[in-house]
């Protein structure tokens, strides 16, 4: 609806004319509405993430228990070049997973440290928006023409949107802080799991490499004996 209002105003209107000023205010309104949509999407994502925490922790613990219950890796009976390369690729992939999760946990902790400051900044934005709403209400009473009143009304709507965005952002950031604390043990359990998986894969690769070398040596010995 806001875009339709914007499209109805000629793009050639001078910037300092009532039409040009209205265009600027409407463009800002679209930006604010998009911000509001983004906040709503983030809130939904946080809710879904929070609901999944319990399952994530349970899955990580179950997989850790299953991994611990496994017997030690054994030498393969028939090692091959393809098998060795496949296992090497699996180890590289697992190392990348471990590095990525460590980076994620590091970024998560830094984000958690910045949240109180962000909440305070957004709270100040809310206070500024509240003052603007009061000032614009006074300006509307002193407006002389309909064009001035319409422009003030648009600015008033924007100030209300800014306040709404600020209040929702404070709520989202506060919920994010709570979620971050609940997320910490889950991410630590997942990190422990991928590290243990990497440790086992590295053990398997070492044994596989030894077996493959032995097989190559045996083949070479057999060739020498044949010669």
C-alpha cells in the first residue's frame, strides 16, 4: 500500500516540494516496514530455535554415548587406495566441521557480550521516537495547509513505526540473551561430539594407512619373488 502511494507521486517532483518531501518520507516508511518484517522473521526463527534446543542436546548426548560404546578401531582386512582416499576426505571434512563449530561458538560468545549495549542503544532510539511523536502531534495542530498536515501525518506514522521497531527489538534482544545462555551447553555438547568423531576418524585413518602400506609392501615382495 505504501509503494502504491509512492508510485502515485511523480519522480520528477522537486525534492523540497510537498510531493518531493512526501516521496522521501514514504521511501523511509517502506524501509521501516521492511525492518519490522525482518524483526518478525527473526522472532519466529528464535522461537523455532528455542523449541529445538532440547532435541539437539539429547541427540548430541545419545550420539556421544553410542560413540563411547563402540569398540576400538581395527586394522582393515582388505585396504585399498580408494578406501584410504575416501577415509582421508572424511577426516578433512570432519576437521572443517570442528573448525566451523568452534568459530560459531566464538562468534556466539562475542554476540552475547554485545547484547546489553545493543539493548541500551535501542532503548535510547525508543525514547527519541517517543519525543518525535509528541513534537509531530504539536506540529499537526499548527499546520496551515492540507499538504502540510498530510506530510506531518506521514512523518507521525514513521515515528510510530520507529518506536514499534525499537520496542520489538528490545524484546527480541532480551529473548536472544536468554536463548544464548540456553544454547551454550548445547553447542558445547555438539562440539564435544564432532571432536570425538574426528578423533576416531583420525585413529581409523592411521590404522588404515598402516594396513595399506603393509599391503603395498607385501605386493612388492610378491613381485620380487616372482621375478
